[in-house]
């Protein structure tokens, strides 16, 4: 899938190693215990696409086969971390089945 083109611009695909990072980001942000996605220190926890980036989601694919999906989030205050991680992994699994998911909770809001 790709994103709609802006006037005068070429359409930018959101697929990295078969993972649609836009859909993953939307699914993770919709998790009830997630306060938001975080870009990490100096914006290093993001997927870089032509002309834009998706913060909080990083797809790590060093070669052929399964890629790892790394997610960095802020949790709502009082959220049980094990439940939050379970929610995030389930949300990512819908859009990136078979890919291992690493979840980092870097802040509480």
C-alpha cells in the first residue's frame, strides 16, 4: 500500500521489508494503554521514507527473511507494563504477522 500523493509529488510507499509502517503506527497509537509513539533520542527510533519519517516505529531488516519491528512508546500513567506490551505486540501482529516485535516503554504520560 502507498500513501496518497500530494500535488506535484511522487507517491511515497510506506512498505519496509513487507511491513506497512503507517498502518503499524496507527494501530499502536490506538492501543488504550499507549499515550503516544516516541522518536527516541535524536530521532533515532523512526522509519525513514523518502521525504518523511514515521516516528516510534523502526523496521530492522538486515537481509532476506523476517525483519524485526521495534516500537517505542509512552505509557499512560498507571498502565500495567505487561498488558501494554501485550497490546502493542497484538496490534503490530495484525499488520506484520510473523515478525518479532520489540517494545520499549521510554516515558510515562
